[in-house]
C-alpha cells in the first residue's frame, strides 16, 4: 500500500501498462483458485472426488473390464463370469444390434437404409457448417434429400417396396427425429411471425393452432394419428401410419418452436425493424435479413431444448405399436433365452440417446459462440 | 466533400436556400395514438436544400412528426407529400419514399449481427439490387466520408457510440437519399463524442442536403439551420430563422423552454 505520505512510484500521467499478477496462472494456481478457494469449496471438491472414486471404478468394471461380449444365451453369458450377474452381458446387444438399428427392415434391402444415412450426413454438413466451400449449391441437394431418402426407404419406382411398419429401431428414431426437427423449425418460425403479425385473422389462426397443440399431450396426438384420423379421411383411403406420426410430431414441435421464436422476436429491439424499414426494405426482407437472424440467435438455447425434447419423445411411438429402440428392447427382453438383461438394454438405449442429444447441445454452444459479435449495441 | 459548398459557410449563419422547390409538404396533418392526440394540425413545407432544426420539450411529438415523414408512423388526417408522392397505405410508394429518405436514430439501430460494411451495403444489395462489389465500393466511399473506413470489418458492438452513429449516417447516405431525418442523433452520446457526429452533420449540410434534425444542440442549429421549429404538446408553436428564434422568441412557452435548456 502506498500511504498518503509515500511518494508515488510514477509521476501522474506516466504510469505504464503492467502485466497482470502471475499468482493466478499455472496448474497449482488454477486449482487453488477453482477448487480450494474457500472451506466450502474444499468440502465440495473432496465430496466430488469421493463420489467419482466410488462410482466410476465399479461402473467401469461392470460395463467394460468384466463384461462378456460373446455368448449364445444368458445362461452361457453368466456362466462365463466369476460371479453370475457381476458384469454386463453385451453379447445380447451384439447379437441383436441389427434389430436395434434397422428394426424389421428386410435384410437384403438394408443397404438402402445405410445409403440414406450416408446421404443424411451429406445433407446435414452443409446445414450445420457454414464455412463449407460452395455451401450455396449444396442446398439444392439438401432440399432434395427428404424425397430421395423417402424413395430409398419406402421403395417403389424401381426399388422393392418396404412397408413402413417394418421400420424400427434407431433408424425409426432418426427418421422421426430428423423429419420433426427439420420441418418444425420453418413451420414454427412461420407461426411465430403469424402470431406477431398485424393481420388479425392470421394472428388468431396462429394463436389457436399453437395453443391447441400445446394444450394436448403428444401421446394424445399420436393416438389421434393412429386411430381417429381414419374418421376424418374419406373411406377407403389408407394413410400411412408413419406419415401420420411424422405430421403429428412435426406439428407438436412446431408449436413449441413458435413460442420459443416469439420470445426471440420480442428480444430484438423495435429499432432494428424500424431501421430496416427506413432503408426501404420490404417486410419480408427486413424479417429475413435483420429481425429473424437476431431472434433466432437469441432463441438457440430454447430451440435446441425443444429439439432435444422432440428427439427423446420419439420413443412415445412405442405406445401406438411402433418399434422404436425401446420397443425393440422390450421385445428382446421377452425372449426366454435372454430374459433378465434389462440393465444392458436400457443402458445401451440411453447411451444412444445421450450421444445424440449431447451432440445437439454442444453444437448449439458452438453456434452461440460463433454468432457472438461482441457486446450488443445499446438496446 | 463531393458537392461545392456554395450554399453555406459553416458557423456563419446559414444563407437562404437557393431553390424554391418544395420537397416535403405537410398539410393539416393530425395523428393520434389511440385516444391520445399526439400531433395537431401540422402544416410544414420544406424546400429542397433546406435545413430545419426541430426542438421542444420531451414528449411534444418531435420524433413522431419526423417518423411520419417516412411512414414509420401513420398519420390519420391531412396529407404528407414527399418528392411529389403522397404517403398513403400504398406499400410500393412507402418503400420508394423510404429509400429516398434517410433516417438516423437516437439509439443508432445498427444491425449488430452484420459488420459495419455489411450494414452499409445491405440496402444497396437488397433494395437497389446492386452487385456486391459495387455496393462495397460505394459504402467504403461513405465510410471514408464519415472518417471510419478502418472499422469496416468490425461489428457495431465493437465501436464507440460516436463511431456507431457515424456508421449509421454512412449507412443512410449509401442510399443516396434526397432528405435526411435525424432524431436526436447525439442524445445518447458521451460529451466527447458529440462533436465528431456533429462535424459529420455539418459537412453533410455544406453539401446541400435537405435535413430535418430533432436536436437540442443549439450551436448546431445556429450554425447550420435555415429555420428552427419549436413544438410543444403536439403543435408547432413557432418557427423562425435561428438568430431571431434564439434572441427574440415570441411565445411564452418558447421563452420558458429556451431558458430551461440554456440555464446550465
Ligand atoms: N407508439 C406509441 N404509442 C403510444 N404513445 C406514444 C407512442 N410513441 C410515442 N407516444 C407518445 O407520444 C408523445 C410524443 O412522443 P414523441 O414524438 O416521441 O415525443 P418527443 O420525440 O418530442 O420526445 C409522448 O407523450 C409519447 O409518450
Ligand atoms: Mg423523441
């Protein structure tokens, strides 16, 4: 401390820029600052270490170290262990992997599912990664992808037709999830714009739609899709069940996306649209170029949250008799040769969902960071 | 500056306007917000090249008046004619007028997700349908004119308030407007930044731009304006050329207002 009497080390106006104190750098510095900065923090750190130490080794032992990967039945599997049931029996999952992935899709046609998946990857990359060279041209392909994949999966036009009730497993999850996600975003944005528009009829229609869909459980909508739609359709027409489910899931997610985006729209200062107007941009150009990019950026956490929810809700189709991974899992557990391996099945399915959802969550963080353009201008 | 400055010498009082062509004509205009009568019987003719400063207490309707001129607000009675086109519900007319009338806001309203250069080229590309390269060339020209070409690749959030407001002016100028509207362009700025913005505005005035400026910067009004308009409670109370206006206000409310803003 420099007391009032002590001479200042620098004359006023000559103080140089100094580097920050070094105490805060290095591993020890980091640990001291982040893990042991207060008694409470010390206790938390020790508790955390104790918890991890007591959970991770047994888990790793069960799932990896002692687990059995080849066996023909549960009995054989447990027989291979020092103590029966002491570890995971992945042989069960391994033997049924193709069922978990493809459901009952005909074996000789499964290359079509694989090809669709590869095409899906090529369709997703240009959407998610904006520095891809020639990204603009890829969008034609992205727009064509749903039709291409639909044709590949369902068949017809030269390919052997496959009934959609043979779809199942992760493939079904991906179909419902990807369709729901990619169609609910544009529909949700349109609904949000409609709900905030100045045209009363349009506004009321959008409000009614959103509130109705949000007010009904997805399960109920799926039941409507599987049973009641027949009453509304002309007799004799059959409308594919999967198609109905896709529509219901998409509409359901759209209503939620609409509300998330509406929140984002409210977060964009009114002056933004006014500035766009004052430059002579039309309503649609102002929305597309100025308002929506900012509103969507604000809405990213909510949108991804909705997508993750939708993705996991795809498991609800189990209730109307579709064989999503959970359905396959339950059917597998009913097999007398293997019964009793519920932990393996549900952990496996949980890991699949976790990987997908965690991926979405990380991508949204990446997107938020990328779109951060410094402190916002005064609102 | 691009145009010869034969119309005005800065800070020497503005000489008379050199044309008599009316560019904005407002007649018997009224506006209400719900039940609230915010603008009452506004009559105002603006000549090409004329520079008008509008002042008055907060809430007197100054912003609303100039926002009516490019239809950010809709008037309910009377007429507004800009460049020979009457402002009605016709969307095409509104878009045409808006691209001819530049507007600068108190809170800048730059687009935070676009760079400074993109802010400036946006309307050229999407409204004027200009090729990007040409638009960038024009935008850089105006950014140089407001003396911040080196900030072109930055985002608005990375600039100071004064720099942002100069970008906002450049953004409007890119559209080559016939009229510029300013709504308290310096009110949100720290004192040391006010001058850099006013300097740009003075230069713009010298180039012969028609300007309507809502401001309480009386130095600017004296140096640049042909006419000062005083508004209160939605009415134009009095208008005069600057020295008369400041030295010999006629109305009690004008005197009161001037004594308030000049008292500190
Ligand atoms: N969108 C609006 N809706 C209702 N009242 C408004 C709106 N905008 C402004 N007003 C009111 O109109 C009056 C004039 O506002 P404004 O033109 O902004 O005044 P000034 O710019 O002179 O301060 C104020 O009383 C304000 O509260
Ligand atoms: Mg105002």
